[in-house]
C-alpha cells in the first residue's frame, strides 16, 4: 500500500535518529573540548577577562551572538556554566575564544583521515552537520547512508568522551514525531547561526577591499595634486623656438673663443715657453654633487656628507642624478612620474674651469 505524506517511514526515523546523535553527542563532545580550554571552576574568571569579554561583546554587537546566548554567558543571577551551552553556542565559543590552532587543511575542508587533533574533529562535526542539512528538504536516509554517517560520527564522539553504551542505546530508542521536529529544528538553528557568520565575514571582506581601494585612489589623487602644484611653482620660461644643432655649434664656438681669450696669454711659472694652445689641454670632467650622494656612495651604502663630493665622468649618462634609495616612497613615485614625462636630452654642453 502506498504511503501518504503524513506517514513516518523508517527512512524518516533514520534521519531524526542521526540528528539526535549529532546534536546530543556533538554537544557533549564540544563541551568536553571547551571545558579543557576554560575549566568550569575558572569559567567566570575567564569570561570576565577583558580580552575575552571584548571579543564576545563585539560578536554581540555584530548580532553573531544572540541575546539569549549572551544571557547564558553573563546571567543576571548566578554564574555561567558550560552545561547550559547548546551546540550552537559551543561552536561559536570554540571558534572565537579558545585559541584553537587552524587545522592543516583549514576550517572548511575535510581533514585527512590520519589527522585526529581537536580542531580537526571540530571541523568534522560541522561537516557532518552540513551533510545532514543537505537532506533537510526530504528528511529521510536509507539504511546504507544511515549506517555510514552513524559510524563516522560515532568515531569522532568516542574520541571525546561520549559513552559507547549511550550511543548504542540510541539506535533502538523509539521516536515520536515531536522528537524528530525538535532535532531538525536544532540542526537548522545550528547551521543558520554559521550562515550569519559567513555572510558577516563576506561583508567585512568587501568593506576592507573597498576601503583599501579608496585609500589608494586618495593617495594617487594627492600625488597628482602635489605634482600640479610643483609644476605651478616652477619658474615659467618665455616661449621660444626649439634649439637647433646650429645654435649649439654657435654657442660652442663663442664659448671656445671666450676661453682662448682668457687663457692664451697664461703660462705656468718656470715653464719653458712652448707653442701650446687651449685646444691642446685636456681635462677630465667631474660632477660636483654637493650634499647629494654620488653613484659610488649609493652602491656602497654610504650616507651623504655635508661637503661637496666629486665624481670623475667616464660616460655621459653619469652626469644625470641617479635614483637615491634613501628617498621616501612618495619621493620615488614623484621622481618616476617626472621621469616618464621627460625625455633625455639629445646633446649636452659642459663648461667650467
């Protein structure tokens, strides 16, 4: 005879029985883990610790800790005891105030079979809950699925002090419809609380990303504004035609004539007169750095000194000031911006004594 929607089948009972094992047995196991971190005789002192209290107060402000859960932690009369904490509250406390190390594969991946640390079993119980919740729309399990889930959950519970006899007796206990509804409700509440936490974490992550993006954008705008102000402060040059190669040659000739005029009649004392002209004199070109560090100082890590330093020029590129690693982050950015906007000169005129 076909069964109607109101008929409770063996598969329905399998599902409810497994929910009871996970909720009641899981609560006992998580409480054992919690009591090891916060012993019952010191629980009140631990909860009043400023660091822990602030963490819990923050969770309450974010509505991740419900008012009734807060009242169990900080009752108006008497002291808190872990025997009054349900599996949802225990899961929240273990994750936030018990300093459990992060599992090798993280909090969301199934641990390796050989990993049986406390934190690994906390993850396993949560994943078993997720698997059961996947059947919530049709709360029924075949005998094969029931036995598999049962053995997996039982293995974890036995590692944390749950009585083997109590587990075995649960397999044969009778179940009323009200019992099934209660444990299904507990399962829903447990997973809803975690869903709220995940949603909150996602929103917080989005906010951090947006804040960081806004901060970078603001810094770039400040750099642009400062560069514009620097450009405005630099002296303006009258408009003129571009310098040509002929202009450079004429300048060189004039400069050469001026040097010859001033030096042709000068001879060192005690030196026999020789037909030597200015054109025959060759001098190594050097750069006066002042307080700037020269390339050799930059490479050797020397600090600048408050006197002029000289560097002999062996290649024309050495005339330009090199990037100083002591510049601030902002100064280097500004230098790079200016470098991108300016072209290297095509020719250089060097003069001096």
